[in-house]
C-alpha cells in the first residue's frame, strides 16, 4: 500500500486534467468517499483539487512520516506552494498574496479494496492563514 500514498501525492500535486479528473480520482478513492465525516462523490473531490490549484501554484510535498496498519494508512506531510489565486476558506476569501507557504497536514486513510474509502484530514490552516497575512496572532 505504500504505493497508494505516492499515487495520492502525485494526484494532488498537479492540477486535475479536465475530462479525466473524475476517472483519476475514482481509481484511488471509492465513490463516494467520506472526507472528515461527509460523503463526497469523487467528482466533488476532483473539484476540491481544482480549487486548491486555482488558489495555489508550485505545489509540492514532503512526507514526514507514514504508518501502515491493516486497512489504514496515516501520513504526515509538509505541503508547500505559492498563493497565486483566491483561496476560499471558512473565514472568507483570501486574495492572492504571491507569498510562499508551508503547512503541515496529517491524513488518516481508511482503505477498502486498495482505494481510500474514508479520510480524516487535519491541515494546519491557522498557520497557513497566518503565513498569508489573512490573520495575525496577538501575543501576551
């Protein structure tokens, strides 16, 4: 299954190819896939990848740790890129800043028949928002 994580990283590292994105995501994810407790058709997952690449360019990753167990994989990684488009967040839209960012992410993957059936993703969004100047942290 170590190859699955590599394929997932490759899939998310480049913008989805129009017309083939849903098929590409369907090869690695069940349809629907449960993401943080919500069932998503793979088409919507491909749309999320498109939104990621609309907001950020030069996307890359570095795997920090990878743990495997029967039916499970956990991967901690560093996501890097440049903020070149509007990023839609739960706090509102963040206009492009051109800034380079680095965020840590932990994904817990539940695997069924070689594909991701469920994922719990814990991204470091506050750190990313801070790096982009969208929020500032106030010290004591």
